[in-house]
C-alpha cells in the first residue's frame, strides 16, 4: 500500500466506482490503497451527500495551501523575534504582539523550538527566558493531573457519621507534600 496523497485521477476513479455501487472497501484494492484512506477521502470531501472529484480536489488543494508545514519564516522575521526575546519578552508576548499588529502569524511553540535549536547551536536566547531551566512540551489538551490520586475515594463520599464527628473512632488523615521539599506533614483528626 502506498502512503502518498490521493491524486486527481484517483478521485475521478473513486467517483466512477461509487456511481457503479462499489463500497469504499471494494474501491481500495482497485486503487492499491488502504480502505481507511478511501473512507477518509470520501468523508472529508462529501458535497451535499455525493462525492464529486472536482470539488474534492479543490478541498484538498485548499487544505494543502493552509497547511502550516509549508510555512517558513525569513531571516528578517527571526531577527525581529530575537529583538523582543533579548529584551526579556516571553515567547507568548512576542507571538501576541505580532498577531495584534498583523505583521506575523507565529505561535509561541514555534518560538520555543527556535530558542532550543539556538541553544543546541551555542546560542544564548534561552538565557532570556523567565524559566530557562524548564523545557516546554506540548500538552495536547491533557487534563491537569497534579494533586489527583487514582483509586482514592473523594472526601464527599465519606459517611454522614464521620462528617458530623459523632462517633468515636473515625479518623481523618491528610498527607501534605511540598512542591520543592522532601518534607511531609501528616494530620490525624
């Protein structure tokens, strides 16, 4: 199976086979493609309940032109980015100022990658970061899991008798651990 993008000729073939009543799973081996590729192509480019190859090609060309993979920044644009970074601006601030002025559309993550690449090449831009010791990583919309213990019951689930402290023998135990300290505090009530 091939991993290249679907061509315009293949889009015409998909349209032809669909009109003959073939399913996407039947079309895939005829085009030497994986069936998921054909399903995805049809789903992405469906136009009013039918697959039209010309419109599918327009959609694909539009996605390709909007793709950020092709976007490269000139040396002059990086000089402006470095200008602000050397004045101890954060990459987020630099990105927002350029976007606000409408002069450059660059994400703070791209600026961070540039800073770390500069550091690997012997540069000093990383020294202007406020938290230069921490390497940034993408979070991919992950939920914050700090302070959450898996498998533990929530305090709201404790019995009413323990809540009102009417019965002797119920203990409330809390363990607190500092962020940068090895010391802990254990409380027993």
